[in-house]
């Protein structure tokens, strides 16, 4: 399998990428998307040393910038003729204040959702060419609401609201993609939302204020966290399983309990088709990219 992981230099993305690189006699090719050249290089060296898989690589893309997203799309399209899987994972967690990107977006909204919306639509053609059955796994959690009148959170901002708005947007996006592929498309691609069942001990711990770090450390001793490697072990099968199994999960919101995947009940607002369409249209408008809009139009035709 050839799998692209966004945010593969730390946390859940790194855990999944590393486990994938180690599986099945190191046969999987893993490409990580990251914003730092040094960190990208160090991560690949670590993967090579620890897994002996020499088919891992990195691509640079700062998701706060649409120009970077467009550049990396061109790079991926020129280097790769197909992809079997994508893990839509990269995300900002804690932030002390609202950050506005050069594209005029709230950083949580753009990094965690909108840039990856653009990336996803522009890579669907590569997933359609997968002989193993293309699939996208979205890293999501169950809470969240869309602030329809203040999506960029200029009037009222909070980092948790920002995280959760992006989560619910990703869940609506995957539902819409599932619907489009199920109804109109001859080629099968699956779209799965996965929520990790426990909190993962990630790089976030190094970024949060001291009091939160102390609380997290206490919780760690109480066994409230799992490692990124454990998270990778749980999630990796979603990228390697056969197409039939992956298609059965398409459009579902799943998690992990008692050593198996379970389906969670999706929120009424997330499955509301009118709201999904509204978000889709607004997202395309915010991307302001002719090619992305053309792809969206051809999917809906
Ligand atoms: N930790 C949990 O328990 C948990 C549970 C459920 C869901 N999540 C979600 O999982 C996702 C990953 O979080 P995590 O906990 O694994 O955090 P993390 O350790 O901080 O990893 C986040 C990853 O996203 C990348 N990233 C951040 N901003 C970026 C940007 N502008 N451009 C490109 N890449 C960027 C980071 O790159 P750098 O390495 O350069 O920082 C890193 O690789 C988030 O959406 C989070 O909300 C986390």
C-alpha cells in the first residue's frame, strides 16, 4: 500500500506512519506531509532506523498556506501515479490566541479542515487509481459545531471551539464524499471517520501551558493516556484491510472498544444533507481555487 499521512512528524500521525512502515515485511510505502524540512528528515531517519523500511519519504506543506497546499498537490501528482490511502490527521491543538493565516482564515479552521479539504479533493484521482481500493481515514472526535455566521471565529474565539468546529467539518465532509461516490461514481473509494477511544500522549503535551502539562502528567500516571505507537497499532489496519472491508466502513464514524472497531452514532446535524451541501459550497468559495471547484463539480455531475 502507498499511504500519505498529513502531520506525520509528531503525535498520532507519526504513530500511524511508523507502524505502517513496520508492517507486512516493510512492504508499505509511507509518505508524510510536514511543515519542517529538518523534522521531516529526522522523522524519516528514525523510521528507517527503527523499521528498516527504506520506502518512507516526506513532502513539505505548511497547511496555513493555500499556496503550499497547491504546490504539494502538483508535487504529489508529478511524483505519484496512484495512492492507496490517505490519513487526514494534521492539526493544531492548544493555542493561546487566535491566529489569522495569510489567507485570512482562522488557523484552526484552515490547518485542521480547509487546507485538507482542498488537498483531499485534488488527490481523489490518485486514490481512484489504487488497485487495492483507495481509502481516506479522517482523524475526528465526536463533539463540535459549525459557527455558520462566524466560521473564522473573529467575534468569539476559543481554541477548543476551533478544534471542534474543524472536527465536525471533517465529519460532514467525509459524509458528503461518501454520498457522492456511492451515488455517482463508478470507482470505489471509502471515507471513514475514526475517533481514538483514549487520549493520546502526543507533542501537544509540550505545547500546552505548564498547569495543563502538570495535570496531564498526573493523568498519565493514572493510566489515562495511550502512546502514539499504541494508537498506530489500533489504526494501521484501517489502511491495510481489503477493499471490501474498507467499503463496509465508508461513511461511518467508528472507534475502538474491547479490541474491535465499533460504529458510533453520528450527530443529526452531521448527517443532514442540506448542511453538508452548505458547508461544501462555503468551503469551495473559501478555497477560491478554480481547479478544486472543477473537481467538486465533476464529482457532483
Ligand atoms: N492527542 C489526542 O488524544 C487526540 C485525540 C483525538 C484527536 N486528536 C486530533 O489529532 C490530530 C493530531 O493531533 P496530535 O495530538 O497528534 O498532535 P501533535 O502531536 O501536535 O501532532 C500534530 C501534527 O500536525 C502537524 N501540523 C500542525 N500544524 C501544521 C501546519 N500548519 N502544517 C502542517 N502540519 C501541521 C504537526 O507538525 P509539527 O510536527 O511540525 O508540529 C504534527 O505533525 C489533531 O487534529 C487533534 O485534534 C488528538
